C-alpha cells in the first residue's frame, strides 16, 4: 500500500471515529413512556403520579446506569409511534417481546414473564371450562397447545371476547378465535373490564397479573378466571423495555442494569410487592 493509500485509510478511520462519536448520545436523562392504566404494571394514583411495578423498576435501573428517568403518560396504541417519533426514549408498559414488534424496535432482556389468562362471570358456562389454571406453552408442546385451543374455540363459539387493541391478546384472538367468536377491541383495559362487569361481553383475555388485579377489586366479586393459562406463540417470550434500534448503546446499558437487578433480588422484590407472585423470567 502506498503512502497516499495509507493516508486515505487513516482519514477514513478518523472520519468513522468522529461520526461514531457524533452519533453517540450522552445519556443524562431518559424519558420513559407508560400508559399509567395497566395495573399493576403501572397505574395512576389519586395524586396523578404513575406508580406500580414498572415505575419502581425504572427508577432502580436508571439509578444503576446513573441517568435521571422521567416517566410520561402515553396511550397504549401510540406507544411504538411515540417512541419512533422521539416523544420518549423507552417503552415500559407490560409490552411483550414478539418477532413482529422486533421488526420495528429493539427490546431489552425480559424483566417479567406472565402467561395470558381469561376471565368471565362466575355464572357463565365458561367458568366451568376444563383445564382451569393449567399452563399451556404453544412453543414447547404443540399437541397440548392444539388441544387447548380446540377446547377454547368450542367454549367461545358465539361468545364475545374483549381484548385491548394492539396487544398480543388481540393478535391471538384475531389469529385463532375470530371465526368462532366476536372479538371486541378496546382502547383501554378499564373500558373493556367495565363492559365485562356490565354484561356487554362474555369474557376478557389479558396478562394473568392484569386479570388478577381486576378480579381483586370490590366490584368483581362475581367474576373469575377460567380455562388454561397461555404462553408462547403469539404471546412472545416475556416483557421488556422497548427501545429505538438506533439507540443500541442505551439497550446495552439497560440490559446490564436489569441483569444486576435480577442478581441481587430487586426485581423479585418489586414483583412480589405489586403482583403478589414472582414474575421473573
């Protein structure tokens, strides 16, 4: 290689280093988008503050990477567009890690793993569906999954099932149940649960922790979980932070912090506090 080539190579390397330095962010503040209405992952208290499992975890991991975290409210159906538009830097809203979402954004390592569950009125025939509480993993045992799905399809024939829009639950219902049941999508879980309690729909599908939170309220004493708990397939591989693909450095920082929070028991502590069970993956 002659000197001109060497000089050209050196200049190219220098420009690449400078470009990398220019594009790297000096993370001092991280803005996190949450719905503030997906109890107990996150909810809004009477003072207007967003509290819950994810706010506790967010403050923990942000302290570990030495950044200030600011939590803002964002409607669920605007989460990914809001992230991509730069309205906030991270999504924390019980968002399942799925292959479809990974086409648009990156995810941290999962910080929770919760199966999907169904709820209905205690007086409904659905409440007597066989296999109550059984965990069915569509990825690990396809035969068991197929049998559970066939049973669920038969039970929901002619019924109306409520799901929150743009969720893995809506995807599952659309993929496997819409030809036998009416699938009604809601902007918020509160709107959906109100329709269940008023008898306008027959059942709801959501994360088991959200179902348990709903059933724990005073006005839900006549309702119950039914059928199997579901994981794998459309439901993804756990819940993680959604982060822009261009911010790989931030993803790496949070991955390290989440792993440390697992190692010292912090995530388990927050899980037991808010979910009353250990949801660590």
